[in-house]
């Protein structure tokens, strides 16, 4: 049986030791080569997505990765019966001056970027509720990135890893 929280603990250990968790950018056509590199390395995670991903590209990439990894989870009910580690992650969408794909798909309204307290407080509340990391993003197709001031103030409040996309 796979121990729970191994991925979370490894990420925390990487942060403590100042190890970098760097992304590898590639096209879907290079998925097989990428998976071969992953399998030959010490890498243990694949984080798919980004703020400039073209429409349907993430879904296409995940489908392609599944061909090479054999990983397929059709629903939450199946997920609970696996040994995959589920890591509770809070996601905060921050306005960037235009509507993004995540807003259209999820009908989520972004947090106003000029009210940083209303970004920091939900992140801290998520930590209190058990989120083991937080993700700040402006969404696919955004014209602006998450402001450094927002990142800094959110990070100062959190004791859990912060991911920014």
C-alpha cells in the first residue's frame, strides 16, 4: 500500500532544502520523449497547465500523457479507491483586466487585484480548512501576471507551499 502524503512531504522537503521544482515546457508531439525523461529521472510529479495554454491544449496533453502512463481516473468515486495521493489545493483567481478561459468555463469571478486583503484572507482561510498548498493565477489568456506584491503578501501569511501560475 502506498503511504499517503508522500508527494506533499517530498515537495515540502524540496522547499526546505531550497531545491528547485522547475517546469519542462514541450509540445504534445514530444510527450513520449518527455515521459521517457520523467521515467529516467527522480521527477515524481507532472503539473499540467499554464496561463498561456491554448484552448483544449491541457486536455489534449493529459490524454496523451495517460497513453504513456496508463493513468486514467474517470470520476471521484474511482479516485477514492486508488492509492493516488490527493493533495487539497486552494485556487484563487485574480483579475487581470480581461475575461479568461477559466472564468468562461467555471463562471468564476476573479478577486480584484487592488484588494489584496481579500486575496490573502481566503488563502489563509483555506490553510485553516486543511488546504496543503495554494495556487494563485490570473487564468489562461491573461494579459497580466499575478503581481509580485500579491505573491509576497500571500506567502507571508501561509505555512503551506504557494504555487503561482
